[in-house]
């Protein structure tokens, strides 16, 4: 049990604050359902982070990426759906290789994001963002 005084509250009305996330079993926003396929099919890069890819709709969404779009997977392990490739896809790659390249950055997400930010020269900005979010 956590004392209620430790839960974050609204400074104006003292109501409990609810995180801006979708909990397991809750419906995703209508906007997600309307735009998800179009967004992922036009992406230039897809980041897949901290997931087993076992829950829909995300489990299948990662396979909707266009063939020229690289996917960067930052995770403790390679998600099972990304390990297995159907035989028809293997055959088609031999005949006409796809240009997509998956990259795996295995480890904890926070460490992977920090490494990636440093490679891009964004590490100072990430550090400022983390400090700001801790103050909130």
C-alpha cells in the first residue's frame, strides 16, 4: 500500500493526476485508429522500443512499414515476431532484395536512447529534457 499523499495531485483542484497513457485493455484513441496505417506506411524510420510485440495492434503494425523504411529496435531481446520470417518473404528477398535494414540495439531502452542520442549529438538536449521532466 502506498500512502495517498504520495500520489501526484492537481495543484488547482487536488484531484489525482492520471498519466497521459493508454493502459492495457483500454481503447486507443480514435485518432490512432484513423492515422496509424497511413503514418507507418509513410515513415522514413520506425523506432520499436521496449516491447515483446505480442499485443495488437502494434504487433502487426511494424510489418506495415514500407520496404525502404529502416526499423531500429531498442529492446532487451529481439521480439519474436521480428525473428521469424515467412518462407515467401525469404524467397522474394533472394529474387528481389528489399532495401530495408533492421538494426537491433539490444539492452535497456534508457541506455539505448542515451547511446543513440549521443551518436546524433543530441545527448545534451536529452539530459536537459530528463532534468526538466524530473522537476514536473
